[in-house]
C-alpha cells in the first residue's frame, strides 16, 4: 500500500459516494487508475465495505445507547451473536476483553423499547449482567486517515 492508496482510503472514508473521477482529481490520477486501485483495495480487504451512514433518529429510533453484556457461563459468543440477530435494535456488537464480554450499540424507538431490549438480553439471549448507558451526543471526528 503506497501513499496514493492511503489518500484514496481517506477520500472514501470521508465520502464513499465520490465518483472515481472526483477521487482521481483529489489524488491526481485518472478515473480508471482509481477504479483499479479501489477494486484491489476491496479485494485485499483494506476496504471492508462502502455503505450509507443512516441516522437512527430519522428512521424512528432516536434513543441510542451502549450496553455492556457479561454472558452467562456456558453461553458461547456464537450463540449470543445468533440471538442478537432477533433484535433489530442492535446496531453493532463488539466482543471485548475485560469485565464485560460485549459492548452493544442499540438504537431504540423510546425508553420503553430500550428496557425491552435489555430485558430480552437477560431473559432470552444469554446475558448474565448488563450495564447500559444512554448516548446523549456523539462527536464525529474527521474521517480515518492513513
């Protein structure tokens, strides 16, 4: 990976909808050369996905929270992750080291929905203990830079 690849990654991180022509102008390459590099970066896994960043509040889920989860003994990570697929409020799940096994990010319709998610984690998903925090504000830092 060279300097130009890193510049392309920075442009894509800031705005994945930029055209190859626009990226080329930013990094001083032709659109075709950029397209080849982006295809290679995707194939090599440097770019995992290009997707939309959707605001949960706009789609009816204004209450966001992080929930730390400690699993019950005997519950595997795979079993827990499968159970999460049944909870559409779960935006992401990160397996962690430390006191808790997972950190979940959830987007809920209201506080009652957050309570429902937390109770479901405990009763049906294998959580022994949960610790939740409502997200008041998130500061988006400049895009990742290589």
